[in-house]
C-alpha cells in the first residue's frame, strides 16, 4: 500500500470519531471567547482603528499559547489510543503496508487535524468579526484593511513553534498504552515551559521545545520567535526519527 | 459491605497504578518551582528577611493552587473511573454486595486521599527545597527565623477547600463519560475560560464560578471575598456530589 492509501485509511478511522469533533470544539474556543470579550466588554478606544487585524493576530495569542498546545497534547494521545482501545495494533501491523507508511500516515493525520484547527479558527474569527460589525456598526470592522501576511505569519509561527511538541507527544502517544502518561507529561512540560518563559525568563528556554509557543507573549523573546520555530522543526525531525526507530520494533511485542 | 471495605477495595484497585505515581510527580512540581524561584537572584533579596513564610506562602503554593491541583484533579478524576471502563468492570461493581452509595463515596474518598496526599507531600518537600536554597544558594539563617504556623495552616487549608468544587464536578464528569477525552477537555476548557474571565474580562460574577476559586483565593478583590469563595466551594461540592450520585444511580438502573 502506498502512503496515500495508508493516509486514507487513517482518515477513514478518524471519521465521525471524537478527534474530529474535538478539533472543531477546540478551534471554536478562542474565537468564541474573543467574541464574548468584544461583544460584552466592547472595544477599547485605542483598538478601534485596527480591530479587524487584531482579532486575527493579537487575539490569536491566547489560542496559540494555551489552546493549541493543549489540543496537540490531547490529540497526539487520542489518535494512537484509538488503536489501543480497539485492540487493533496487531491488525494495523500485519496489514500490507510498510511501517514507515503507518507511522507517517498517523503523523500526517495529526497535521491535517491541526490544519483543520487553524482553518476553523480563521473562519470562526471571520464570523465573530461579522458579528462585531453588526453589533458595533460605528467601528466599520469589515471595511478596515486586513494584513493577510501578518495573519498568515502568526499561524505559521505558531505551527512551527509547536512542531517540536507535536513530534514528542506523538512519540509518547505511540509508546504508552495508558493515556494518562502522555497527557500528564505533556501538560506538566507545557506548564514548566510556559513558566520558564513568562515568569522565570530563564536562558534555558532556548533549548526547551515546550517553551517556544510562549515566545510571542514577551517583548524579550519576540524577536527570537522565528529562530525558535526553526529549532522546534529540528526537534520535530529528531523526535520523529527516534519515534520511528522505536515504532519499527513494535511488531515483535505489540 | 460497609464503607471501609468499599474504600479498601478501591485502594486495592488503584495500588501500583499510574494514579499514585502521577500524584508523587505532581507533588514534586511546586517544591522544585519554589527552589528555582526562591534561588533566583532578584528573589533572594526578598526571601532573606522572612524565608520560612515567604517560601511556604509564596509562589510555590500559588502555582499549586491555581494550576497544578486543578490539572491534577482533571486528570485523576478521569483516570479513576477509566480504570473501570477500560477493564469493563462497571457491571461487576453493580452486582457486588455493596450499596451504590458506598461505591460512589469510596471512589470520591480516593480522590480526596490523593488530593490531600499531594498537598501534604508538596508541603513536606517544600521544607526540603528551602533547605536546598539555604545549603546551595545562600545562607538564609533559617534557625533565626520562624514559620507562622497559624498562617501556614490557613494558607494550605484554603488551597484544599478552594479546589474541592472542581474535584466534585470532575469526579462526576469522569464517572459520566466513557470516552476519557470528554471530561479532560471539558475540565481544561472550563479552567482556561475561568482564567480568562478573571484576568481579561474582570467578570463581576466570578464568585459563582468554581474554576475561578483557586485564582480568586490568591488574588481576591477584597479580603471578605475569600470567605465567600470558600463557602461557595463547599456548597458547590455538595451540589455536584448530590447531582453526580443521582446520575450514577440512574445509570445503574438503565445499564
């Protein structure tokens, strides 16, 4: 079977299951909170001129620091756990597809769901902008200029900064049968990484992949965000390779 | 079977499971953070004047209260009921010669045991982390300073009471849903929403939202608010446990 066929089978497995609904729910959280904030509290005077852009960039900071990392940690546990729960690992491993394809198809499936998360977030933010346009006609939100490049870069930076976490969590999700271990490790490391940047402002954060997502929040680290994204991608390659080497041995003792 | 026997059987079930290891790891986070925080150069100047009280009623306790314990409860309440779901043992429990309320209460007591265990172990390890700061970073003259035990007990007691409501609601959710991701996601969303409502939106009804209580305990709008949230937490605990038990009882009759 080719990678494409393996990927299709993975997509089929996730169809109408919790991961897909979970993706939509997680993606809706940020725009929903942002809309509540804007509709209930109104828009502060200093933000009225560029609120359309801010909804897509500044307001995306909370999802990129909190929601997206937690979503990735849970998703990377939930997807491999589907095989454990249904006792289908042996079935997967004896099917006529190479281990590389199984491994990559599962990883690409996670990336697609992250893509769905980002697109849903964009769509729902657009809807919340329309709601704000209607509720606050004076702001003329939809007629304000939109910086597409900045919006795209905010998503790409967040995605790149989290790619390291994604690879590590994917590996952990495959290794541990007990779902709580990868989730607990992920949440604990995410806490530690966030505190190291936001509270302790340690120099160690340059090497800690669970810290990169919080770089955009502080002016001290903001210029290093792109560099952190590249480091995160390098981590992703390393951990995916390590993960695959471990996964390759799985057939002997599944 | 009486409650003690039910409780013992619950302890037996959790023995050597990941729950206890997770509790130990959770208890380590606050002392390690306190050590890092207290030994930072800008903190050392502050801590020197009153090391015991600053260390025990400082950022480690705050972190434990606002972040670590809610996250721990969300995970542990889910995991506890997943033990039954994963092993397909709910029916076995229903037909065992023990009243349903004993099963429910004994499971909740396990959550409380773990919660108290984490708080006590964290507290003990905080002594270790303060001695570590004193030994490895800066001489704090610990013997010349004293811990205000009354304040200490109030501070750590409040930590326990403010997370009680979260423990009751998550316990109910954990029992309710077969899919482990549902209670975890609901818990995390309610918790993040609480943090945002308090921090970003200055929500005026935050004394009615149990996931904000641990944060409001440390950053109250006024001193009297602490009493309100402590009572609020206890009342919510009773409400959620009652609702949870009614739901649990109903589910047995339909399963």
